[in-house]
C-alpha cells in the first residue's frame, strides 16, 4: 500500500514548526518528525523581510529533511497574523422545483448569492466559506436541507478572511524555500482539529492562541467556528513588561516569565506584571465575546494554546476574569488517525504549541480523502467544514 506523506508548516513571528506524518490506509498515522526553528523576518505574522523569512523557512525544512531522510517538496501552510478576521452574511432564495424539494443546485445557488452579498475589504482574501445555519421557510434546519420541501431557503455563512498581500507573500516565501504550498488553512481552524473535542465544539468553546505578538480568539458552536478575531498583542508584551518593570535584559525576562524563578521580593513584582498584562488580554477577549453574545455562556469554556499558554497562572486567572471553565490545551488525536496507538508513537507531540502544524497534517490527509473541504489558494471555493469536522474529530 502506497504511503502518504503530509507536511504541515506553522510560521509564527518567533518560531517555525514543521510536522510530518505518514499514513497507510489500514494503519494509524505515524508522526515522522517534529522540527522547531527560529523564525526571522516576520512581525505580527506579517513578512517584513522576505529574504530572512525564506532563510529561516529553508533552515527548518533542511532540518526536517535530515530527520526523515526524505525530500519535502510540498506542504500545507497555516495562515494567521493580525489581518485574520471573520464576518457573517445572509442570503435567501426561492426553491426552484415546482414541488418545493430542495436540490443541491438550490444549496449551491444560495451559497453563491451569500458570497456575492458579502462585502469585504478589497485587499482581503476569503480563506474559508463556512455555512453556519440553513433555514427553510424561516425554520432552522439541522445540517443540510437537501431533499426537504419548502418555498424559501435561507443561509447564514461565516467568511474567514486575511490580507491578500500577506497570504501571497507568505506563500511566495515558502515556495522560494523550494516547497510547493498545496493548500492553506486559517491557523485557528487547523489548531482546533487537534486541541478541541467534538463535544467541546458542539456545546460551545473558545480557543485562544497566545502567540509571540498576537492573540487569536476563535469561538465554536454546533461543531463549527462562529467567530475568529486577532488582537495585536502577545506573550512578547509580557516579556517586555517584565524587562522594564524589573530592569533586566530581555533574555532574563523571558526566562523569568516562563519559570517564575526569582527571589521573594521580585517574585511578587513579577506576578503583578504578568497578572496585569494577562488581565488586559482577558478584557479584550471578554469584549469580543460580548460582541457575539457569548460572554460567560460557553459551557466548554476557553482553551489556551501557543507559547504564551505555558504561563503557570493563565488557567486560574482566566477562570476568575472570564467566568468560564479554562484549561491549557492538550493534543487530541483524531479518531480516524490512530489515536488508540498514540502511546506507541516513537515521536510524540507533547504540547499544544505544535497544534497548528499537526492540525494542518490532519487536514492534508482529510483533503486527500474528501475534496469538499479543500481550500484553493488561487481561487475561492465554497467550503463546508461540516463533513470533515464530523468525520475526523473524536
């Protein structure tokens, strides 16, 4: 049986993470390599120095190829950064058949109308188009209304967008490093596949990625993302605050942030600095949750990923600030890809900082099985995430 090799690349402001997996039809997924590399040439997720970015990407790819003794010529890429955002749009059509039966053509027409109704910044690219809710004659429908009968079909759709130039430059940087980008996915969507269970996504859950220079908040309900928002601050801001507050070098501040090893007097000051900045982040999160009517109303709470999620006090402070259950994410292995054998893996993914790259691999495997979720780079497609979410999440 031919072995499938899939690579996921997560390019952040501070780090590049590469995960490579292999999969045979009747065997569980095997993680071949996890590689960490320093990221250069990016700010807030944007490429600001193209040559430096290409160099750092190539270095990470070289290290990966040395590990697996294979050449990586293609990969799936995560897109994040402060330009990532989402918005919803509605559309309505009359059912075409005389007997009122809803056809695939009707569903296609209403989605196309919704996309044409969606007014967004002309400098932005639609990355994902996700139907959230269908209605038939004003009544909500669970799932797709195919084969049902009525006269009026409505749809509410979530559009995830990013700055077109940002996407194109990031893709060009990867391809300049001699790796063809097969496809892209919004980083929080990829991460959610391996950090949230289906139950969490159904009942209502927020996923917060605390990156070096950005904080990405994604909210899920009924097994689908309903909101994506990025704030231009991250764990580097905490490091900077510690350096200024304690008058110490940045490398010492970073170490103190992660390990909180200090004298009793400076420990109190350190905790005050960390709490103050985390409180700022949680205030922004709560404002966004209020905007979408979910403040204090997510039964599965909030789950933290990213390098900043490693802060010791983040869970407790989030619980008190947001009035929600809170936890740091652990990796959830999708059920169709060998979760029962995850303990037997020679290489294991130990923390959620690898979630985007690993999630991209799972998406890549799903894409080969089911083109319904495919996100084309050079053309906008009508994507329903329902099928692959139901198929691959535990």
